[in-house]
C-alpha cells in the first residue's frame, strides 16, 4: 500500500483535460516554456533528480497501467518523497504520445525553470559556451559534460536550441536541474561580458597551426564551442583572447561538438587537479 503521508493520492485525468494540453504545449513549444517558465522532465530517474534539485515541481503525470507503481518503486529505492506535489494518472498511450512515442516513459513532471546569470558562476571556475548550437542532443551532452568535469556553468548564446527542449533535458541526464546555465541572445555581447570577468575567452578552431588544447592554461577559461556544421564565425574567433585546436589524425576534419567539449572539459579538469605544477608548454 502506498504511504499517502509521503505520496499524494493520484487523480485521474481524461485525454482532453486542460492539464494534458498544457503538458503537450510545454513539451513541443519553446515559446511556451519561456513564457511560462516551466519545462518537462520524463522518466522516473529524471523526476527523482528534479525532486532533489532546487527546482520546484508543479505536477507529476503517470501512466494509469504501471506508471504509478513504477514511480513509487523508484521513489522508495531512492528514499525520496513526492511531498505535496499533485499527481495525475493518464492513459498510457495518451501520455506516451505527448512525451516520446519512440522511447516511452510512463512518468513525467512539470518543473519550474531555473534561472541563472553570469554573476551566479564562480569566477574561478571554467565555463563552456555553446554558440549557435542547433542539436538538442549535443547541447544536453555539453551541459552534462560541464557538470561532470567540474565547470562552473554553461553559457548559451545566439540562435541556439532551447536547453529545456525535452531531448536536451534527457541528454543532460539531469544536469540542467543543477548547473548554472545562462542564456544570452547576442553573441558579441556575451563574449564581451565573459571577457569582463577576467577569464581568458578561448575559441575552438580547426586549424593545425593553432595551439593544441593541452598547451594553454584553461583552468578558468570560457571555452567557445561553435555551430555543428560551421564552427565559430570569424568575428567570434577574432573577439576571443585565445584560440585552441584539438589535433587530428590525417584525413579527419573535426570532431562532433559534444565529443570536442568532452576532450576540452576533461583536459581542463586535469589541469585544475595539477594546478600548482601546471606547465602549459612541457617542451
């Protein structure tokens, strides 16, 4: 039997309820997520991550057949509680059609969107900067990588995909709930703001003549990562204080931006571990 002191009794919703219509809009429309300052996490793992985060939950939705039992089992395993968060049961097919028919998860939640500014990021910590990224999977991976490597936050600039897009949220594995993420529409203004913090602003380029990523001190850098097919625009590269490249084997042009972010981020983590003796040019 469910402990109703720890978990509220779920309320059944019809397929055409206003709550489900709002859930669908939040899943599909960036503007709605922005205007209402809310987004959707799906799957029991992310719902539990959200419960443990500073972001308040508005409501939880579970599939009527097995979603509630699945969520309760996961909550009990994690020692977590829904508290007073309202829970709604929904026809499984209806919920799946709203969330992700290709990868059904019979549990979801509406979460209040976190908000951060550049001032919320520790001035001593490095930052990954996503410039004009269009793929939500890449952006989510970069956010997850930044948290795993101990970065202070992620800055998203230009016409980048929404980091609260459900695919980005999934790819972040919950990091969007914890890591400071700053969204700034103007690339040039964002670069200038980053420079004003005193950090080196490092542009990633595909140029064999540029310094290799392990030859620069990146311990507190803001590292600019460019658009998937085009990379960084020349004006953005020119506005940076440094450029850096990841040397490639002959015949290989570049890495996926998510892979490049991981290489650079964990080089920064290595440098920070060895900070007292780091020599950017061992030769």
